[in-house]
C-alpha cells in the first residue's frame, strides 16, 4: 500500500472517530443550544404551542401530527414522506430546515455544527419523553 492510500485511510478514520455521535452527546450543551429554539417551541408535556408546536412526544408521534397545531403544506407533505422523526432525519432538518422542507414556516436558519445537532437531539430525547 502506498503512502497516499495510507494517509487517506488514516484521515478518514480520524474524521470518523471525531464525528459526533449519540454516544458522545452532551445534554447540558444541548440545553444551551435549545435556547435558540425556545422562543418558538416548548418541551413540557401539556405546555402550549408557540409560533412552533410543543415538542413533547416529537419522537413518538408522526411528523406534523401535533394535535391542534396548523402546519405548513410543505411540512405536511414531508410528513407523508418520512412518517416520524428519528435522530437522522431530525439532524438533517435541523442543519438547514428550509433545504430539507422547502416552503416550511420555520424561520430558523439551522445548526451548522454537527455537535450542536447531536447535543440538541439528545436533550430533546430527554426532555420530550423519548428517554423514558
């Protein structure tokens, strides 16, 4: 094996080992990231919707399925495609919401850092009943 192949393999292994994973999530950092979301969303069971829906139960109900909340047509269409939120599709959405759901009403620009998305999702799982 030549040096270039070894360097490429080593680089890929390093990048993979440094990528944020659910096992590496920091819930306290996720709580800090959520501060960007709390103007529009609540987390507590039974809490009122704001501009965006209450997120309690987000991982156990379908996408765009919060009873009593009016979702955009774009989000309703995406709901038909993906069914429910999981760590992977939620991370993609949170990276660039308007790219993942063109026409969404969500004005948030997104979370560029993978670690922010990973930490936020871990926090959401804990705070919305998914970790129970």
